[in-house]
C-alpha cells in the first residue's frame, strides 16, 4: 500500500462526536448539529458582526455557534417547539450559560479494559445457524 493508512489528508479530518444519547447538547431534536461543528465554520468563514442564516435552524445549533463568536444570526423552522428551544439556546449562548461540548476537547478514548471497549458478549455467542453451518 502506498497511501497513508489514516487517509489522504489525515490532519484534515475533524473528529466531532455526534449529538446523541447523553451528549451534553442533546435536546428533543432527533438530528441536531454539534455546536462545535458550526463554530469551526463560523470562525473560518465569517467575521464578527456578520449575519449567519440557517433556513432549517432546528433547535438553533448554528445560531448558538454564531452568537458565541460575536456574529448575528437568523433562521427558520416549521416546528414551533424547536424554535422555542432555539431561542432559549441563543439566549444562553449570549449570557454564557449554554450547555455545550467545548470546541477543542479531544474525543474520549475509553481504556481498552473498560466495558465500553469490550466486544458485547452476544457478538461472540453462537446461534443455532452458526452451528448448523459448521455441520454440528
Ligand atoms: C437536520 S434538521 C436541522 C437541525 C439543526 N441544524 C440543529 O442543529 O438543530 C432540519 C430541520 O429543518 C426543518 N424543516 C423541514 N422543512 C422545513 C421547511 N420547509 N422550512 C423550514 N424548516 C424546515 C425541520 O423541522 C428540522 O428541524
């Protein structure tokens, strides 16, 4: 193999946990962005005071990221409940009380001996079909 085993441009890959289960940013929205993802784009592509518009704003991750970095924000969504949460998150971002994962926190690596890093037992359990395929 001649290429880098980590990919063509390994340092260009952003490792950002998605927002699920017990993520600190999780709300009722089924598919919200991590704020950290938007923060990087806001910092790279806009200047302080710029207007960041997200026409599908959901619970306001884009707006929160914009406000955290001194940008203005606007957006729309068809679900009123999401917009209520978005307004609340933007307010918290402006006041410095927003619950969020910090932008540069490394991705958690569990110890190889922890239960999180183990193969689930059921993956190794044999099914009757496994045995049948081996002629047992
Ligand atoms: C992938 S989600 C966006 C989530 C958002 N980035 C966040 O982090 O909360 C897409 C959103 O688009 C909204 N949506 C769908 N159709 C829409 C429309 N016609 N106009 C505005 N919003 C719409 C949905 O309600 C949903 O919240």
